[in-house]
């Protein structure tokens, strides 16, 4: 399917650039937020990978250690076309300690080793830090510095990135096939469910960006506490809630569609129901296959810094887990999401 062009909070930028000219232009470093135990049955590896998926790295580590793939743990999936640094755990089982110094795999290196008592679980990390180089930059209106300042102060819409949907939205088509009765392998099924939930969420967020309510709480909203995932229902708006929303401590949330009470009320509930009705087959399928949850509609762009180097813009910032760096970039410049030639229009 063809994905819609979801609206930007700051409008379509006049600046355009090229994203991911090389893998080195998109660096990601995983931030855990906790310390390892220093002992136990699991080897802990901090690795750097280039042009490799997280799934591929997990398989390479399991093969090198001579253990089942299920013995390898990691916190999050990282981009393939990027230079990324992330943590893995490998349970050693009842065998001699693995010599990781002789791991030979193109695009993969071990930066540090530790030990831990438990396997690293999905979603255990605090977030990710990014360094992104946007090349062939053109900013005819000169508005980019002001956009950067606003993004740092106001955050950005917390859209799921285009990579969640697959090339040309193919993962959404997989979801449609799944809900129509097609059997899918486990990995494809997971991608399909995620894409369906992400599409409905992005459509709700797009509607609130369009009406200007994506960054403000309203009665009936489910508020999300910044950086924690904790949520609560907003019964009525007062000065304190408005202040906390204004300072990015609280965000309105949108639906990760599934079975269970929506909790949201008022105008927000009516909007979410309209979006679900417009994607009724996906919504009904998700209600059969997964449980409802909430996701913040806005994300704080932490420690945002930038510099202009010749014809390039270099960005440094951090995001909570689950947020997409491309959601930040799309508020600043126009770029080709498929990584082809730099955009010349739209």
C-alpha cells in the first residue's frame, strides 16, 4: 500500500538534504540506564555493527558460542544501514567460556565484555543516542536554525518511522493478509501486527497534528509521563497539568490498538474511534490478536545539538526507546525515505 504523507508539526520544511549517504552518516548508540552484575552465566557484549540487522548479529553470536539462538538476548532492534552500538547477552550453558576475541564477521566487532546473571530482555534499555549527518543540504529560506531551536524546546510528533511499515508499506499488506486468514512465519506475523498498530497510531497522531492538539492535554485524554511509559486518565485540565505538558513532563497519548478498554474519553475517544472505523479490518484483527496499550503522541528530543559543516548538517541528540530519529529529521528537512536520490520536490 502507499503510505500517506503524515503532517509535520512545523509544516513542510523548505530545506532538503540527503539522509544515509553512507552507513557512517547514521550512528546509533544504545543507552541502558542500569549496571551489569559483573558475574553470572551470561556473557555481555557491547558490539558495533555496520550493514547488519540485529537479528543477523544475534545469529552470528549464537553460532560463534555454539549455543541456540534463544540463548542470545538484546534490548532493541537497530537499523541495518547505520553504524550502531548495542548490547547483547549470550548464555554460556555448560561449556568452556567463549573466546570472543576471535569472532570473525564482516561489519561486526566486540567493543567490551562483561558478565551478568540474567538474559537481556527486549525493551530493557532506556533509549538511544544518535549522530546523524545530513548531506547535500539546501536551505533556501534560511529557516533551519529556527526549526532546530523549536524542536529542541517543543519536541516532535512521536510518529512511527517509515522502516516500521516496510518498503512501500508492505508490512501493512502482510497484516491485511494475516487478518484475512493467511498463516505467516512468527517473524513476519510480528512485523505485520506492529505495522497495523503503527498505522492506526500514526493516523490518530496525524489528525491531532492537523488540529494542533498533539502537544496539549484535553479532558478525557490519557496522559503519558515523559520517559517512563506510565499513564493516567485526565479527568479535567488545571494549571498544573497545562504547565507539565508545556514543559514536556507530560504528553497526550494515542492508541496501540488491540483488545481491552480504551480508557480515553471525550473528543479524543471520538477521534480514535473514527480512525479505527476507517481501518476497520486492521482494528478488528488487532482486537483478536493483541492487547491495547498507549504511546505518547509527542517525544522530547534530549540534548539536541547541531553544527553546519560545509554543505552538511550534523545532529546529535537522544530519544527514549521506541522513538524514531526519522521523526526528528522529517521536521527539519525533506529527504527520500527509501534512501534513493535527494528529494527535489514534495
